[in-house]
C-alpha cells in the first residue's frame, strides 16, 4: 500500500469514529440496524459452483439448501454458519470458484 492510500484510509476511519461518537445511537442498536440491511449469507461463487457440480451428477441437495438459505439471508441460523464464512483456501484455485473465464 502506498502512503497516499494509507493516509486516505486513516482519514476515513477517523471521520467514521468521530461520526459514531456524535451519533446518539448506541453500539448494540447500530449493529442491529446494520445487520438488518446487510445480509449474513451471500451467494459466493464457491458455494454456487459446488451446488452446480453436484446438480450435474443428479444430486440437488446442495442446490435446495442454498435456495433455502438465500430466501432468508438476514436470519442467522446455527446450521448455516458455514455459509457465512470466508472463501476456503481450496476454492482459490478451483475454476468457477475464484477464477472466471473471459466470457464471464
């Protein structure tokens, strides 16, 4: 990262913290409000590609589960915890999970 980027980032963070302190909303209320408009579960490439791969061999279970998860993307459910995780290392090199073709 270059110095200009670091300086700009720190300025933004400082402004954000100042705004939070001016705001009359407490931390818990702010987090609750943000979670209502930012989905916990999003259709990540590696999740979709896994469901596609399974469906191509006749196994539609993952596809049906993803459909159920994405019908309620804001509602946290313990059994869906793995759908909110960052992309696993194995997906970084798998076609369809990270690398997109030029036609994408």
